[in-house]
């Protein structure tokens, strides 16, 4: 193939299936063996969540979904087990439930520097594994500085909300496509794959696109 297969992924930093789906997709790309170009797009699962939500993820999901606490705990136990199967150690006891819009702005900032994928991975790890707060500017700046970004530049970008427009454009495009849940993968601009599918499912779609390109 002369050009890589483009994959656009809608995802949220606080979406457990998005991190699992990321690992399964990455395994699918390896299985496929061809060149793939990935671009992440913002999706806000809970745009009305306060930055300083006082409760736990269990309490939040119980309130939001109207589910008994025991049922939510079982649900999180199940997703934690599935995450472990792909090498991710979720730590829900230390997750800070928060508003993720500024973390999406930071991902767009990193994208403007050609380093979006690295930032996406780091923020998912921050939220699910490290117990870091991904809703507050000082915490996000600290993460960016750790990755080698200039502190003043990141602070200015986040405090001015320079990339908020890009976040909102991603969200609007998701609505236009009819995307209601994440992760959602748009492959080569024409095939939609919803959810954290198995690696083989991603490999098969990529191989199909490659064979269609070869035939045209």
C-alpha cells in the first residue's frame, strides 16, 4: 500500500472500554501487519460532571445510571478483570471522577506538536492506573512537563482554552456520524467499528480495506 490506512478513534480519557479497546486495536494492527495511521478524537461521556466531584466512581455511576451500588461494584470488577487480560491494572479505589474536557484540550495541544498518541496513552494511564487527577489544569500541566513540554506554554494553552474549539468540533462530528458510545473506530473513512472488539476483528477490517485498495 502506498499510504497507511487511516483510523479515526473517538474516545474519552475516563472510558474504561476505550483503554481496553486501545490495547485490542493495537494488537489487531500488529496482527494485520500493514501500515496504519491513527488519529484520536474527543468524546465526552459525562460533560456535566463537576471537576471536583466529591464521590467515588461507584457512587457516580450508581447516581447517574440509577443502579444499586452492588451492581455497579460487580460491573467495575468485571471490567477490571477484562482490563487485566490485556495487561492493564485498573485501580478504581483511587480513580478521581472528574470532568475530562481540559484533558481533551491537552490531547489536542499534544496533537499540534505531533505527539497526540503519547499523550492519549499517558492520560488513560493517569486516570485508570496512577490515580491522578485529569480534570485540573495544574495536574495536567505536571503530566505534560513530565513528558518534556514547556510548562509556561502548556499552562497558557490550557488556561486560554485555545484547543476547546477542536474538542467541540470532534464532539459535533461524532454527533453527525451518529456515534453514541465509545470507543468508536472509523477505518479508512468508511467502516465503523463500535466497542472494544477482539484484536482479530480489527485485523480483519484492516485486511479487508487493504485488499479493496489492491483491487481498485
